[in-house]
């Protein structure tokens, strides 16, 4: 693997499996044995997390993903980082921001981090109905205050605390689905005796630096929000 660099590796996605997810359909090539609706799955490795994931967030980013209409067969068209892409949109019959070319924009909040049970890099995208979970998660993280030696306070880095990710059933007038449930876990120093938290901290900082530098990329190959993989609109 001496020729494999960080740019050759895609960060796998954690997803909540829905009724229309191919991972729960035995007739699909993406089928994962034992997969059930409402289970969290690593779509890169096929690993299932029926009891949830202990996750250390490292980096947050919001993208504006441009999708072609489903019946076009084109799928993902582009990933925009500038929110001003929404300025040129109107709303379609499903209330989605839609460009003049017919493609629609899915506002997508993404948390990159480490699955600390398996010490694996991964990321959690949230879109549509799940954006409020992302806002709550960021609110929890930004509320973490630490004190310096002189008594002054500062906001802790995102990777200061772990979170337990599970799922819960949700519904609205458009139907039923399973969404993310985010709960605070132990802070890194509180993991002393459970794992080498200093090593975990060092890995988090390294991963963060790689993401900021654009040296690693997320696996978006199966990130098709229009197939209801992340919840209803």
C-alpha cells in the first residue's frame, strides 16, 4: 500500500436505514445481511450498529448538494460550498430549492469524526428533516466551556466530547421514517482507563487537519437523498 495516499481513500458514511434503503432489500446488490429499518449502518464496510455508535466529532461542514431529478438517472451533479447557490432557487412541488435547470439543492450538514468503538474514520450527513438535529448538536458542542489557568473561559474544540448516536422513529404528513438521536457522552479526559484518550485526541487533530487541507474526501457514491436514505422531506 505504499502508493496509497489519503487522497485515494474515501471516508465512509454512517446512515440510518429506511424502508426504501437498498441495504434492507434482499434483491439488491447493496443488501446487508441482518439489516433492518432504523438500524445505523456503515455504508462503506457494511457494518451494522444495532445499539448505536459512540462517535467523536472532529469537523463540521455544510454543503449544498445539487441533484438531478430522479427520473433523469443522473444522480449527484455537483457539491457546492457557497450558500448563495440558494439565492437562484425557487421551490418545487415538494418544497425543495430548485435551480432553473431543474436540479434541486439539498442542504446537507456533515459531521466528520471517529467511531471510537472500532477506531474508524467516518462521517454523518444530515439533511431535510434531520437538519434540526445538526443544529442541536452544534448547540451542545458550542456550549462546552473550559477554563484556562488564569480563570478565563474558552469554547472547547468539537472533539472535546463524545456522543452516542442512535435512532428514533419520526413522522409528519408525508410519512414515517427513522431519524438520528444525538446524546452527550463522556468528554475525552473522562475516557481515561477506557482507552488511550490522548492518542484519540492526536488522531482527531490529524484527521481535522487533513479535512481542512482537503486531503481526504467523503464517500458520496450512495448519498442519494432522493431515495429517502436520510428521512422524508
